[in-house]
C-alpha cells in the first residue's frame, strides 16, 4: 500500500477555518506512485469522498498539479457543520490507498451557492434566491491576428478587449451573466502551440499551464464581480469528426478532459453551466456531403452528460447549443438542463421560438446568441442602426418571455466601442423589479397593439409591458387584457417606428 501524505491548505497559517459557500483547497502528495500520464484516470486518479452534515454523499475528482506527485482538491461546501472527508488514490483503476476519515468544520456564512434549474423563467441558488441572466457574449479576449476586413483593428486591441477590462465593464453596465469559450485561442488547456494569442506559451505536456492559470484568474475575477459564466468547453485540442462522437478511445479522452475541467473549476459558483459545444449542428455538417449522423451526436451528448453529472458534486447545470438546425434527440436528453440555439437576422422570432421549444420539450430554452447580423464580413457601419436596435430588442423579448437567460448579443467589441452595451443596465433594472414584485411569479398577459409586437407580464401586483413598433407610423395607444373582464388601456403615446418602450402598470 502506498504512503499518502495529506496537507490541508485552508488558510495562510494557524488553525484551519472554512466558511460556507467559500472554496476549501487541499493538497495531496503521493510517494511511490507509478504512471506515465497522470492526467489519464485510466492510469492514476485521486478523489475526495465526503459526507456532508446532513449525510449527503459526494465524490470530487482532484487534479494533478504538474510536479512533485501532488494533486489538488477544490471544494465549496454548501452546508455548515461537520463534513467527513476521505481521499482515495487509485492506479490503473485498482484501489491503491486511502486515508483515515478527516473532519472539516464549516462555519456559517452568507452566500448563495450554485445555480440550478427552477422553472422556465428563472434559475435558483442553493440558498433559494432566484436569478435571471442578463448580459452578453464575451467569448474570447483579443487575438494576435483577426481576419475581419472591417473590425480587425478593433478586435486586436489587447489593452481593452481582455477580461480584466471587459468583465468589470459588464458589471458596471448591470450585467450578471456572460458566455466564454475554451478553444484554440482562448483557454486552450490541452493545446501545446499555435494559439493566435500572446497570452499563452508553448508547452510539451498534455496540460498547458499558461491556459489553466489564465482560466483560474478569470473565474476568480468573475467570482469577485458576481458574474455567472456559461463555459463552452468544446472538443479540446482534437478534431470533432464522426470518430470523435463514436470512438471509445476518443470518448475516453474526452472524459479525462471533462474530469480535469470539473476538478479544477467545478468549485466555482461563477460557473453557471457547462456547455458542451458551440453550434454542434455546424460540426455535424462541416462535411456537407457526409454529415455526422444525428444519432451519434445525440447519443454522445447523453453519455457525456451522464458522466459529467456523475463527477460534479456541485451539480452545475449542463447544456449545449445549435446554430439553426435541430438534431433529432438532442432536445430530449434528461441530463441536459436547458436547451439552446442561436438566432441571427430573425430577432422577431425569439418569443415564438422560446415558447414553442419549451412546450414541446418541457424544459427551459435559451437563445445563447442573438443579433441583427451574423456575417463576419459585412461592413457594420452600413447596418449600425439595425445592430443597435436588435441589441436591446432581443434582450427585452427574452425578459418578457419564459427564459432564464435573456438572449445575449455577439460582437462585444463593436457594441463596446459604440457604448451600446450600456443598455444592459436598463434591462437588468427591470428584471430585478420583476423578480422582486412577483417573488418569481410571472403571468403572461395579452397585449393589443398596432404591429402585434407587445408583451406584458404580471409579477405580483405589478404589470410590466414592453412595446416595439415594427410599423411605419407612431404607436399612440395599446391595451393589456388583465383578466376578469378587465382591460387596461394607455393612450397619448408616441412610440416611433423601430423604437421601443417599457411601462409598469
């Protein structure tokens, strides 16, 4: 039996003190282990088993630290009281050694915990607080070279378009939610070279330390700013072809990718959801002559979602996304907490899309990207008014329809340069009022208005209304059907064409 030395790093010095909803970190060093690649759980693995004060049982994967035969466990206790811990070390999937039970005393503290599904309108925290995500995509930081013919100079401004600047700006604008990618140029945790981003350095090993440290830093920043992140993990540093979805070797590799990701960043309440893919239908049809079978993609998601759920004791939500083509079976996977697609050049379809998919599949539906234009090569100066208009229009359509994350714009650099993203603040303020007024109750009401582009929601004793004018004449009146043969009518308005207005009745 191998000797295992455990040292608990729970504070700078003195007696350990761990608080509810805060990270507890442990370092475990193994002497005498035998392995070639410590990032493959088939060769070696360290896990932390725990029993919470109420008896809840969980197992947390630990991650290898890169030297000195040392693993780290990062754990965020949700309950106060006494936890019982045990570290389990295995080699070649055979039990090797463990430690006697250890006690971890967690002191009560204020906090919300992790986000979980609640209903089609909201998520909920462990402490019961409700949440609606209001924000925008900030999927990556500036790159070294950008091939956009009109915006490359803007996109390459590293002094502005980095997370240390962009996340505080999002917070200042009232945003509480964003989406980030792990890809070849952003958090490339298993890539050795060719990043198109000077923030990362080349390496020889299977894990890129510059990338994991950057993600450590950014998630820590998000925690301090109280911004929640949908983290799109992608396929890692391999090609996502049919073999990726069907080969047992490829699936084993991806399980190790997931295990490391959960072990290192699963402690963070700022991770709102793990997203498997960005627009997996585009991956399906990357070779239009030989598309990947839908069943292979759906089966892969089902298998990986079950595995991800089994190794994540903090129960982060799980999702994936499509561009515009549905994949049969993908929307029906029980372990996927909310379904998601992206909508461009069809902003007016957002309300119908959300309601239709939720009715069909009985789970929340999210528009993870939305905008007036998707084409990278268009000159945005020529369509600036449309882009600005749909920036807020998409958010309001989500706010007044049953989705827990309002549709998020793309083109974050463009909207930042114009100041358009400051409009997030008014949407966030109205969202907070809706949740406070109704305590999580949202009752859609009928709106009668020219152009048929009005929405109303009763939250408690207040009625919130949104009107967009798609006509070529000013809107001067609308009415809201309140029920019980009551209708509220508002007149003497002046909502101009292609403009919007909100009301609280």
